[in-house]
């Protein structure tokens, strides 16, 4: 998953992110404010980037979290992938976030990144990918269905100022 990758007609550098990348992640969050408005009903908070890098679900540790940054040749962060290993059970990996800069959407980057994610998780002995999609995110839901995910549950959750029905989807590898 890490390294220079030719995706379509562009070369991208994919690397693991750390606290040193918080400013770049925050800048991407602000460029992706449409996502924050949809999910939280507000622009991104000033610590959203830090949250992406360090927030964990219950009973998980930072060693279980992988946050990948996708950089274009001009060293601009254009996508972030947040993945949690063995959530909720061993072999189940959760994609917490796949966020792509609006200027990079619509060119199959998401599909190609998903392909890399899927192969990397398989190499790491993962058996299942899990994602939660808020019901109002019609484009996201359609994307994950096209990637082969199937709905397994619906739960209520509150993010920011909005309560949502979250569609839990799985892809068996």
C-alpha cells in the first residue's frame, strides 16, 4: 500500500501519516467541507485533522490504526484512508474514512484506492472489510455497493449536530 503508485495517468505517493501530518490533514478536511456538512451539519472543527489521526473506537489502540495519506506529485495531500485492524473481531478491518479532495473526485481514484486497500488487507490476513455509511450519503452508499459491499445492519448515531441512520456494510475478502 505504501510507496509510489501509478493510478490512472498520475503518480501518487502513499504513506502512513503521523502527528506531523496534522496540518495537511486539517487542510484536506477544510477542502472537503461538503463531507463535514453532510455528516456533522457544520464545517470541520479546528481539530478534525487530529481526530482523524488519533481517534479510536472502543477497545482499540493506536497500533491497530493505519492512516494513509495519498499525495500528488506536487506533495499535496489529496486523500486520506483511515483503517482499523481487527474491528470488531479478528480478521475484520474497518474503513473509518476514505476522503478524497473534491478536485480529485470522479476520476476513479476512489475505486483504485479501494483496490489497493483490499489487496493490502488481504496481505495482512484480513477476511472482511467493514464500512459505515450515513443514510443521507447517497453517493457514498452507491460507491460502496459498486465495490461489492452488502448491508448487514443499521444503527443510529450522532455526529456533530446531526443524528443519522448509519448503514453498516461488509465486503468478504
